[in-house]
C-alpha cells in the first residue's frame, strides 16, 4: 500500500514540477511550485517525518511561496505573463544537459556507497515497525528510532542543543545576516516625499503610465467632461 | 508503515475540497445565467477600467515578506527547543538567549533603518 | 505516543468524525454563528436584528444560503478562471484542516498528531496564499491592492501568533494538543501566570488579526477598498470565503481555549476525574459530555468577545496595524519566551504545583512582564519623539500653528 501511495504522490510531484518549468504564466508556475512543495510534504509524511512535513508547509508554502509571489509582482507586470522567450538554439543543449544530470543522479543514488560497517540504503528492504510489538525481540536502535519518530520535535531539539549547537548558532547568524542584507539592499531611505504629479503630466504620459496610488484613486485624466 | 493519522488528514483534505466544490456544482445547475458584456467587466465603482491592471507595487510589501520568512525560520528553531527544554538544563536557555539576541539585533536593525515604517 | 492501527474501528471513528463532525456540526455551528453575530451586533446597536425568517430569525442562515446559491455566478472576462476557483477552496481547506487536531474532550479528538501544534500553525499559514490568489486572479486593481495589504497584515501577525504559542509548548513539553490539554490538569490553566497571560493576550489579538476581524479588517473594508480581495466574487464563491472566515473564527477560539484555558476542564487547578462513575463507558461519556459543554461555553465566550469588539471598535489604520505587530507584539513575544523559561524554572521544574511555587513564580515573572510591557510602550514613544516621521499618532504640530 505504501508503494502505491508513494507512486501516486511522486507522479503528482513530477507533474507539478513539469508544470512549473513549462508554464508560461509566472504566477501559475508559482502555483505549480506550491503544489510541488505540498507533494514534498506528503513524501515527508510517508518517510515518517511528520514534524518536517509540517515545517515544510509552514516555511515553504506559508512564507517562501508568498515571497515568490511578491517577487513576481515586483519584477514583472502583475498579470504574471512571461515576456521572455527561450531561444530555440538553447533547447537541445538544455535537454542534453538535463539528461546528463539525471543520469548522474540515477547512477549515483542507485549504487550508493555506505559508511564502513553499514549496508547501503539500497540493501534495506523494510523499515522497522514504529508500533511496539511484544512478540519478537528488537535491537536497541529500533526502540530509539521509534521514540524519535513518535516524538520528533523533542528529539530534534535535544540534538540541536547538544550535538549541533554550533550549527544552530551559525544558522541564527546566517538568518540575521540575510535579514540585514535584504534590508540594506531593498530599503531605500527616501525621507522626502516626492512632489505630486499634476494631472496634465499624467495625461501626457499616456494610459497606464500613472498607475493608481496607495489610496486607490483612479487616474481622473480621461474622465474630464 | 506510514503515519496512519495522516490518512485522516488526507481524507479531510479531499472532504474539504468536495465540501467547497459541492455548492459551486449546485450553483452551476441552479443559478440563472444571463451573460452581458457589462457584467463581465472588472468592477471599478461603475467606471470602465482604463490602463493596464498594474498597481504601483511598493517595496514595503517585499520587506514585510522577508521579515516574515526570517522570523518564521526562527520559530522553526524555537519549537524543538521549547519541546526539549524540560530534559535539558540551563545551558539550553543560554543558547536560546544567544540565538534570540542575534535575531533581536536583526529586528532592531530593521527598525532603526526605517524598514518597518508603514505598509 | 503510539500511532494508530488502520483497523475497522479506526475507519469507523474517522468516518463518524467526517460525516457528523465536519459535514454537519461544524458548518451548522458556523451558520448559526453568523446569525448570532447579527443578533449581537443588533443588540449593541439598540435594534433587534433578523427576526422575520422563522422564530427569532433562526432560519435566516438557511435563507442566506439559498439566496447565495441562486445568485448568478459572475467571473470577470479577463480573470484567470482556474485560480479564481482555486482560491476560496484553498482558504476553506485551510480552515477545515485546523479543526482536525483540536481535543474537544478526553478521546474526543479527530486525530492526535505528535506534532499537532506545528501542523496547526502550518495549515493556518496556507490561507494568506489563498487570499493573495483571490486578489490576483480577479484582474482588478483594487482586488490586487486589497490582497497584498491583506497578505502583509496576515503575515505580520502570524509571527506574534506563533511566538505566543512557544511558552505553552515550553511548559507542556510536547507539541501534541492532547498533551497540552493534559498538562494543564497538573499545572493549572496556562492563562493563570503572567507570561501565560501575556501570551494569551498576544495570541488572541494576533488571532483576531489573522481572521481579518475588526479592528483588523482592512482587507475587507467595505468603505475603503470596495470589498478588497473578494470584490469579484459573487454568490456562492463569496459564500465560501464567508464560511471560511467564520470557520476560522471558530477554529481560533477553539485553539485559544485548548492552549490557554485548559480545554473543557471546568475548574482551573483541579484534575478532572475521568472515572467519575467508575471506569466504564458510561462514565467516559458523562465526563466527555461535561467537558464538551464547558468547552463550547468557553468557545462561545471568545466568539462573543470577538463580536463585541467588532461592534465597539473602529477599524485600525494600516500603518498603525503594522507598527503594532512589528514594534510592540514581536518584541514582547520574544521577551515573553524568556519569562516563560523563568516561570518554568521556578514553578514546573521543581515538580508538582504548589501554592508557594506558584506565588513566587507569579511575583517574579509578573514584575518582569509588567516592566517589559511598560518599557516597550515607553521605547516606542521615545523613538517617535526623536524621529517624528515614524509616528502613527499625531506628533507633529499642524502647519497653522507654526505659521502664526
């Protein structure tokens, strides 16, 4: 049953990823990407990592997708239609490059090398059950794994605070640096308000050149009796 | 096997979509359909729209979105810390104080730069 | 925390929850919430409210639903039809999914996820995307403007909302809502502690902003931006947004009750005995009945408070709204995390809850919380005095005075 579920979700993921790449409208491409993020979250649930699935939805769909949409609004017209055309001469080399990457990934993942003493992941045929079965004895790591799966937030927290403390603090530093950088780049300290443009100027520059301001008043140029 | 509880979440998702689609289906069957060109226009207080539909997009929206992303990821780190705090000692509190101070410094920087001024 | 087996009993339980709870009870509660709001708002305005359709106007929601269904479904010619349809479905789905983890009583929870609170926050963060898509797909300047403002507001108030749940998770030691509900039996309702009170206030205010209720309803301000992001939605499509909003109000009230007021437990600091009449099913049913009744009473109280606020307060201006989120609520919530840690060290870590512990914790953290609130307001005032352009209240002398 799990493999059928996985195949369905992976097919949906593949379809939405193709939709992202092939869609001509940017906002629709963004929507396909959101659906792809959701498919990834479903895959996390299949992998028994439900905390990560929730984090995926929270961060990617809740924050990054919105940032993406705002970015599209900022840099393109709001219809989101893609105005760039792919030069035809690039398509064949692009496809070839993509095929090469796919081959490398497929060969690399299927013939994975494991650390010494462990079997490679492709050698495992089943996962230990996360529901405690009284019948057969189990090694200690299975019990530990069950506890980790059933209470993932706590186990991640313990690991973050003990073994990965430096990484955690560095992540905080990276976040702050990203925030400072974004503010420094994006924010222009324009303290003086711009002088209001007269109606003649607005009419002179043609339709669509003076979009409605924050207050939402339409340009009155063509309404004069 | 899979986390069984999420099967219910999947079912609820499908149910919610069906619950939203059902009235729309009824509407498609029942509601009158008198098309006219005025009705299909975009609404602008009774005035015909002129010019492209684009709004002077202010950078401020983007800045709020970036601040939200950063603080969202901060909460992603806060949740595991909060859950595991009981089993750890005071050092966890100190680590979190350091983390939150760094992010507080980021917020203070944004505040001082005037990036938080007005939507 | 065991994950459940997929046997017949589980399927039956889930089918019952879906068919009875989510299909009948919740939409029914939401429909009558609309009626209640109209009655309550009417009473506040010294009039009667709907009283024509059925006794006391009780059939009014049904009449409204029939009206919405029989309206013509108009979509603008240039709108993006698929996304236009998808947006209300996304918002409604997000509202429904929130209810899936709320414990209404002992064992009366649809699913008990081990990371329930993160799931809840994640699912409720999908609705800003739906609102943005609604505004964008309408191809209407005002819709897009309203949608971007709405998303900016929702996104800004989500940070204090999430930060306000951190103290609760800290004290309960788990992300599962059922465990949070259980822990409050041992340590009292989380609202009865200064950091808990601050977190409760922050969560409530941020929650009201998250569901676009007055005073934070600028996205749907009828007098200012036509109808904001749902300008181009007519008939039942608007009905879906309406339903989603009231369902979210119900959801936020439920979550507030579970997180801060101990779910359905009637008395704060006592453990509610599950085996009131012995360990039988009848006892469990009786206990659940009591818990459910008290839970619904508390939820009704919060809903009434939201209606009361709507009838009383005017709408906030958008820059004051954003300032309040980022300059007051976020710093307070971050400081509150520290105070919650201090409370934990003083009250919860020593073991059981004793009056001496609680008193000591309350005094120490109470002083800290009051000082933090006072200092935040003072800091903002001082900053504005030094840089008047940042003010969101009148702080610059009007031109006529200086010209004199």
